[in-house]
């Protein structure tokens, strides 16, 4: 049931989206012109470093770009080491904000939200019905490494649920969410925590169990233009495309929530 006034708030958010997109383009363009001279070309072919959970949707938003998907922490480290790229999109505000503080990217913006789910193999050999079954003897669990967003969010959720016992059953810590999904689908683990958007990419391969909404961490995705980009104008245009009505429609179809929205089951 929607709370009173939720419809009007949604209409206000929807009406404000074109203004947000315009502001983003103006801000990035202004920052680019104020900095060192950059190429003004706007042709396609940007290099975009993005979180693994964006693997399926970003190429749909702009198929012309070159994408490198991986753990947000690994991608951030690559940027610090001087990897050539134009745009960075992470599954957490942590790394874009750190790079912004170091002067390596322009001001990041939130472009999507997500939520965690629990997945098991379709055969579900451990008989897991709820998250509270994960502390049973012999259960093998796969999670993200604590340095990557999915690992950090998982640990936040388990703390919120008072289920720190789950960590004693962890058999592997992965560097990105897709590795968790693969291992669970192959039966190498009895369960794993992933984003709902990733679970939706393999229908019939894993079983999805929903987690309590009250325990969900705030999963926000941020995106930014690299200051070292030789094509900041096109990079800013790509971010505007992600924030556009069509870009948000594609993200929503993939299961993501909007920048200020909630993720539906």
C-alpha cells in the first residue's frame, strides 16, 4: 500500500528528472571547460569502467562504448594507477567519492539503487527456506569480499539481522557479484548474497529468496567523469543518457530502482 502523498511525490520526482539531467550536463560541461584543455568531440566509443552488476544493462543504454566490468574497488584502484578511461560507475558511493576527494573524477551523481536477495541452486540441497536457515550446521555460503560493495552490503545486512553466525559458514569471498552467482548456480555453494538485478539475469538457474526490507542496506550506485578523460563532453553526455527517461526505463526493466526510488521485487 502506498503511503498518503506517495503518488504526488512520484509525480514531482518524475517532473524534476529532466531538470536533473540538464543540471548534470551543465555541471560536467562547466567543469570540463574550467579544467585543462580537453577534446570537444562527441563521437561514440568511450571507455566505461563499471560495476559487474551493470554488465547487462549498460550496453543497452549505449552499445557503442567500450565497457570493462568488475568489482568497484578493483576498478577504482585501476583509475588510481592511471588506467585510461572516461567514465566510472560503481555499486557504492564509497569509491567514486574517494576518487573525487583525490581529484581524479568530477563530482559523482547517484543514478540507481538496488537491493539484496539470497540465491540457492535450483535443487536447493541444503533445504534453505529463509535467511535464518544459513546458520544450520554444514551450510556452505558464498559472499563478496568485504572490500567490494556486495560484500560490504552483505555484512551490513547480516548485522542488521543479528546473524553474524552466517559468516562462520562462508566458504569463499568473491571479488564481484557475478562470481557469487556463478558458483551458486553451479552448486559450489548452498547459498549466496547477490543483487536482485543479478538474480534476474539467470532465470531458472537459481532460486531467489527475498530478504526483510527493514534490514536492507541503502544500495546506491554513483557515476562520474574521469578528470583524465580526453573526451569529457561525450562522457558527460553518456551520464545524461543514463539519467534520461530512456536510460532509467532500461535500468528499471533490469530491476534497478531510480536514484531516489525503491526497488520492487
